[in-house]
C-alpha cells in the first residue's frame, strides 16, 4: 500500500460530523476499496466544543483558512457553505497549496465554479463536488463518467427536497403552503429562514452545475430564471390532479437552437412521467443522452448520511487516483454559454383566476388571449355563483412566454378579475 | 496528449457496430473528455461482409482469438456473447496479453467472473462490464464508485426489458402471456427463442454480478433461485391491481443473518413503490446503502445505443486511467458467499386457485394453511357459480417458503381444486 491519504475537514456541522464518523467507522473498508489507508489529520470549526468522535489524532484549527494554509493534508473537505468569505478562501488557498478539494458547497460553485475549476486544473488537483448536487445520488459521476459517451440536450430534476416535501404534503393533505411549511420547519425539513429553498435559489445553484457538466459550458448561474413555490395554492394542486398533472418544482436545463435555457419554477408534469412519482424529500435527476436515451437517478438529496456518502465517494475517487476535470472537459475548454432569450421560450400554461361569475367574463379573457395568438386548450369553471367570486381555470396550447406575460398583465387589469392570477408552466419532458 | 489508445472489437452485431459508430462519430469529444486520442485498430466478426462504417484503418481478423493473440490493441472489447467458447477465450487471451478488457457479456461473468477478475488483477488490466448489467444505466459505476462509502444489505431491480415489456403490455391490454410474447417478438423486443429472457436466466446473470459488487462476495450464479414469467396470467394481473400491487419480474439480492439470498421471480410489488412505475422495456436498479438510504437508477436496459453508451463509458474510464477492481474490492479479497437456505426465506404469498364453487372448499384450504401455521390475509371469490369452476384468490401473511410449498402441494391434491394453482411472491422492499 502507498502512503496514507491525509484529510482535513473544514466545518463540523451535520455534514462535517457525519463525514468524520463515516470515515472513522469504515477505515478498513475504505482501505480495501481504494488500496490506500486514510487518516483525518486536521479539523476546523467555529467552536472547539466537545465532539462525539475521537479528535485525539487531529490538529484543531480555530481558523479554517489557517488550516488550509498550514496543515499537512492531501485533501481538504470544505463543508462550511456560503458563496463568498471563508469557504471561498479555504478552497482557493487549498488549491494553491496543491491539496485536492472536496466540497458540498453549491452556492460557491454556482458563483465561482468556472474560475475555481481553472485554478484546480492549473494546480493538478481535484475539485470534487458530488455532494453539492442532489445529495447522496451519484449524478455528477453518472453524467461525467457513466454517460460520458453521450451528448445531452436536456437535463432536469427535483433538486430541492424541502420544496418536494411541501408540495407532496400539500397534495396528500389538501392544506395550503404556509401551514405545510410550518410543519416542515418543525420536522427539520425546512430552515427557520426557508427562502433559499422555497424561492428556488438552492435548486438554481444545483441546476447551474448540472447544466455545465451536461453541456460542457461555463457555469452560468446568473442566466437561471428562478421562481419558487410560495404562490402554489391547495386549489392549484387539486386542479393539477384533475387535469392529469402533478406540481413539482423542477430545475430544467435545455440546449436549444437559440442557446441554453436554464430555469427553476413550479411545473405541471404529466402524472405518468417517472419524475411525477418522486415524492417527499427525495430528489431525482433525469437526463436525455443521444445514445443512452432517458436515464433517471433518484434518492436522498439532503441529510447528514446521504451528503457524507457523496463526500466520501469523492474521497474514494481521489484515493484511487481518479482526478477528472471538474465539469467533464478541461475548464479552459468549457464553452461560453449563450442564454436562450426569454422571447424564444415556448410552452403551455395553466392559469388560475378568481373572477366574478357573470356573462361576458370568458369572452373578455378569451379575446385577450386571441389577440396574443394564444389557443385555449381547456377551460374549467366548476362552481356557479352568479354575481359572486368563483375560480376559473384555463390551460393553453404552446405559446411563447412573452405573449403569455402580456396576456396575464391585461387579464389582471380586467374588472371581472378579482385577485392576482396564478400562472404555472405545463412542461412536456 | 499521451499515445493514442488502441482498440480492438470482437463481434460486430448490433452492439459492436453501434460501438464502432459511437467511437468514430465522437473521436474529438472523447479525446477532449479523456485527454487521449483513440483509434480502432482491429475488428473481428463471423463474416467479412461490407459494414456501414469505414474499416480501412482496421485490421480484420476472421478469428477473434487470433486477434486477441496478435493485434496491437491496448483494449479488447468482447461483444460476442455466450458463457463459454470463443468469448471466454478472447477474454482470457487478451488479459494474458496485458490488454484491458471491456465486455457486455453477463453470461460469461456470471459463470466465470471471479476467476476472470483474478486473472485481470494479476495482469494489472481492467475487466470492465458496465454494459453487462442494465444496459446503458451506469449502475456498476454507481455502486462501485458513487456509493463506495456505503455497505449494502439489499439490491434489486428490473433487469430484463423483454419481461418488463410483456408484463406492462399484459396489464395495459388485458391480454395473456402468449399473445403479448408474440407481439414482442414481432417488435424485436423478444428473441425467436425467448427462454433466456422470459425464464429469468438473463436477469439472474445480471443479479449475480450486482450481488457480487454490492456485497463484496464472489459471483455465485448457481445460488440464484430462478423463476420466469410464463405462468403469469391476465387474471393474475387484474387481481394484483385490485390488491394494490403491480407484477414485476425482479432480481433481488439480500444479505440476511443466514447468508445471501439471491432470487429472480415474478413479484407483487406495492403500487406506490418507485419500481412499480418502471414500465415497458425500461430497467431499474434500487439499492439500500447504510448511509445514502435508497437510491434508484432507471433507464434503457438494452438496445444498440444504450449498450454502446455503457461500453464506451468503460473505454473512457480506461483512457482516463481509472482501472478499478472488477467487483469493487480486489478479487482475492472477495468473500465466499454463503447462500441463505431456502428454509429461512420468508415472505407473503398470493395464490390463485381454480376451485369448484361449493360449501366446504374454503374450509378445506384454510385447514391446510392452518396446519402449516400460515395466516390468511385476504380471500377473494368474486364470481359465484354453484357447482362450477370459479377463481379463488388468497393472500397470506409472512411465512417461510417451505411451509408455503408444502401447503401448495396439499392444496393441489384437493378434489375441489380443478387446475394447478399459481403462486406469486408478495415482496416488501
């Protein structure tokens, strides 16, 4: 056996602690699988409190950047989080010092992935991030290695377990968003400040990385269109069921003739699509390869165990000597992505309106849609309550997003429309 | 860039031809992704007929073993098939000559995997077989690398697309096995002699490899219990729906306290299990890791494109220098598997009987079950037709397989039981 592989861990939260334990509990198995002994030589955390693992062989650092600079580890695990500040510095310093880096930090890579990948390649070290996308599911490996013979035109997924839990629970219990969010917070599935999750930012971070590794383009987080799930009502979910759909927050990256379309928003997905049955906190990623066809990876997208599993999978690769370009091709060869202009985005739409129940309302709305060349696919008004407020649901045939936006603007201004309309995109995948 | 990687291909059927084209069409992309040029230097096939690809730079061999012996390739692709004979010789000779081997041959590895893995490791070459299990789905990579931080106690899957197509089609159309098999043959989804597929042998080959890579044990194909789908009737499928199940041919490998249980047979699976919605020719593999939890891989399990995708993924690994132990740990370290004795197998059962509709029948059957300590969970007799033959469906609580076998034997001998009973295992996963 060669020299033991020396590991430093920056950040001892749930994932950091889970990773330490996974490594300590499996030293023999890992050595057998990789042909190399491993040892955690240094750790750093915000406080030096007693931990429930044996730290006696590790050097403790108060300052993670200090550790990155001065410890003697071959591999740095950055498990601090955040797109700027200490996490970024730890990664940069570690790379400069010739250490391999493993990170679970999607925010950091979404904002600085291309430049960090270039630095890592110049230093001849790995910048590995399996844990940053879809937690324990080995999807970066799947795309970059297992399906390396393919070109992709589409990759999409359920990338945020919190949102998927909330949407699943809303459907199962008929309750509204706020109530279910509260329960998710109680259960520990949602943060006290849930905005990163429920507003779609976390999913967008992950999508930008999937997009890069699938299409061989630089990470382009700023081009991701982002919309969260706060506007989804219990009624939307009932309507979706009736129309044959499930509502899912999807991240979708598509290569079109006009450029790359990256978007995170609630989607109505046909119930018989495999992704429609991915429920609860589970994540899933689906990709379309030109040779392999459609392939789906499904599993746990978050949590200490699954994330540590992915972090240690990267460690196993490094111990085995598998050091690959961060995004599948050398960072310098990544293409500059051209974002598809919003005017070129096409799709069908679901509209839920709250209207006054009187003759002429449907004519007014239909005329607005007609003027934008939008064909109605279905129109459902279940309740009848003359003179009062009733829900009206419209689905459209495929149209361009900008035409839909203009129509919605005009529809909102009609006297008979009593509340802000809700629009959900119907996606065919 | 280093020296070009030289490839020889033995076998130019659908997969071989698809692989040649995939490589020829993607030389630049593959070079970019691996940092290495590639070139197909030799091919061998049963006949030297004109091929629809450019063979001018390749040496043609009539005899694949001769090619394995004498060509100057670094990598041999064995795409001939069959557990003995030429395929085996090509692999053995190639390994002895120090060539890496990529094979799609599950039969060969199911029967000789351990010994070939040892030979490959002694020669310091790869024996790669992503295409042998679940076609294009990168599940060997997923288990051996992406989830390498985990121990597994369960791996199962839909491993034969022909059977899954037939079962899906039977459910959708209400037709019987023979009729749908005929259609599958017309469509090219089933062979003229379909026995390897429909009798479960092909799935068992694949399961024995999954089992080995999941549990770190020697390949033990002989220990796989195998039962195919010929006895599934249209009525069973209707009954399954009514009871809340789908019928799937699953390969299941489980580590129990009594040893490893490997089995391929039709299963009733709860409809809300993700694997229950894997339909048509698709394959899927599910594994339970102790850290990651349940992870599912789903996609195309057969066909030229998907299989070539997996073959070339192995090629990409070799070009990148990723040479791993065939079954995840060094072949010499693979444990000798102990098969779980059949007396220890537990589960619930579905029984479909054709009985005479008269008083006392249910009492007779119930007494037999009582004597074997088997509790009835449900009993359904929809039709009433006094004195005539009617179907009777019974499901049981969990019991041991041998008790069920004895009961079935006795039930078959009752005068009131007019046809051979059909038993399907209800699995909880």
